[in-house]
C-alpha cells in the first residue's frame, strides 16, 4: 500500500472529528484533498470506512476495525519516538499548553517565563480556555499539558498531578463600604456579582453552595470582570492568589469571605497512556516548584 502510513494517520485524525470539514480544518487541508486521501485508503482496504450524511460522518464496521487496530500501533510508535528524544535531553521543538483563564493572571506567567528562560530554543504556545475546554484539548491530544481545577476533570482519559489549593475572595472597589468589613458572607446578604458563564468551574462553585448568587453580569475574561467591577457597584469572586498589583491598577481590593467556604485545587493534566515528552516533564517540574 503506497503512502499507507500517511493515509492511515489522516484516517485516525478524521476519526476524532464529527465532520470531514472539521477534520480538514484541524489538519490544515482542503476538504477535497482530505476526501481524495480517504477515498484512496478505502480503495486500498476494499471497504467504505465512513458513512456520510447531512449531519456528519460515522464509522462503518470496517472503519471501527481499522481504527481499533491502527490507533494502539501508532500510539506505541509515537511513544517510542518521544522516549528516544527524551533520552537525548531534547531542548528544542515546541510544546502546546492549555490553561484556564484565571491562572494566566497569577500563576502561568511565572511558569512560562521560567520555562522560556531555561529552554530559549523551544516554542511554547499557551491557550486560555474554560475548564471543560482545557480537559477536552488534552484528552484529544491537541494540548500536551493542561492546568485546570480538579473538579472539572470528569474523565479517566487523563493523568492528574495535584499542584496547589486556593481560596476565593471577594473583589470590590477600594471605595466600597465592604472594605471596612473583616469578612463578607455571600449567603447572608445580597451582593451583585459579575461572574463567569454557568459552564465555568468558578461559576459552578458559586451555584452549588446552597444559595442563589445575584448575578448582575456574565463575562468570559478576567479583564472584563475587573473592568466592570471598577465601573459599577458590583463585585466579583476570584482566587486569593490574584495579584494585588493587578487589582490596584483597577482600583480594586480583596475582602475575605466568611461564607460560603470556596476552595479549589489546581491540577496539571496530561493524556493517559501516552509517554510525557522531556518538555512536558520539564514544565511540570516548574509548575510544581511554583506551587510551593
């Protein structure tokens, strides 16, 4: 089978996507070119590998057999290649990291800066996503390591490395009367909040503590959250590790929460069953050091 290795690898990537167009976008190919490659593989194996309909693609019985036979074999080959590179102490190449948005403001900057200073020849790509999206990226192999809340990890397809626990605080304007309080109980008084959308882990933490928070606005970034709090009477809930310097730039301060007790653990996740590269091990070591 001429070009079989290339064809089968593309087939395995198509298996991860609901539509052929999405697979083409992921692979950086035109849909027509990917269709021709798939058709060539189907001719070689003498079977149709996908059923195609208006809603997308679905593996045929022959496609399932080929996927189940090929994926472990190619994963094993890739793992050996990674291990051989690791044995040479590889210090060049690239690494893709996925992180929840909030960590970009008080943890990931230090981790990435330390990594860059010690591995200047490596290209590091960091993407900020919601908790479920970070898990999905790592599970699908689109990010080599992710940093997320442990409560967001609802899959057995990743390995988890605990990093640190953090406590939430109320963030308010420096001129707010709440600044004079030793602590604030969110359940005892109705405080307007700027919050993340319901699918974000920090929002779910608020929603599941036996009271209904008063959500005045929903935003998807920490910058938007801090800006709105600085311009309105609303407050927000963020980790206590967020820098006082950043809050000062917005005219904001932290006030401890008396209740409910909002804590969460930050973890690093990698894809289960796949050997970690030297670069992944290295950035994980840095993250553990900065977690102390």
